[in-house]
C-alpha cells in the first residue's frame, strides 16, 4: 500500500514519518530585492537553414560560371579568332582560288624545309592530318620555331598558292 507524503510515494508509516520530518516547510512569503526586475522572456526563434532549392540554384550558378570561364579561357587564347580558318580541303584542291585571302592557321610544325636570310624560313606544318608548306618571312627570324611546337599563323594565300605568314604567335 502506498501513501503520498509531500508528493513522494512511500510504502510504510516509518518512511513517511522520516520524510515528513526531514522535509522543510517553506513559508509562503517571498523576499525580493528592490533592484530585481522581471524581464519578459522572448520566444526563441527556430534556427533556420538555407532552403534546399536555394542551395541547388547556387550550385548550378557556380557550375555554370566555371563552365563559362573554361569556355572563354579555351577560346580567348586564339589571337586570330576574328579570322576564318584556312579551308584545307579547298586549298588542297585548288590553292589559286583562295589567292589574296587572309586566314588563320592553328598548326603543329613538322619540320623545317628551307632557310634563306633574305626571304625567310619554309616550314612543313600539320593541320587536321594534312601537311602544308608555310613561308615565314625573315621579319620573324627572332621567333624560335622548332619541330613539334604549335603556332597560330595569320596567313595570306599568295601567288602560286604559297602560304605566307603575316603574323606568328606561339600557341
């Protein structure tokens, strides 16, 4: 059999007597200091995190920015991006039809063919699996052109279909 003594369940009379004698009796009078004042408690705001849709949009924007930067970096390297590339197939069929036009050429040097101090250097370059001769005038003798290097050439198709470099930039 259980009894409640000051809100505690006890089994016997002895323990209820012990509990009742040990439990201090509180007076109902409350003493407060004159400096104490009560500040109303504000309700805590729930901690908020970013909405998942906003996170996905931010990630998509970052990926788009990185992709756009990579695209610009790859295409901004071409110093002659305003010129049309040399149509190699047309050049191989009839080089005289392209005479007097300016083109860009992104090519790899295969080997030097000839050198003349007054005329310049003649190189064999590879473009899209085709080998073409390019005459680099003596004004570009200061440019170190070696086998296996890639260059951007601004070329003019001259008399007899000779490809003459107007400008040379290392790729």
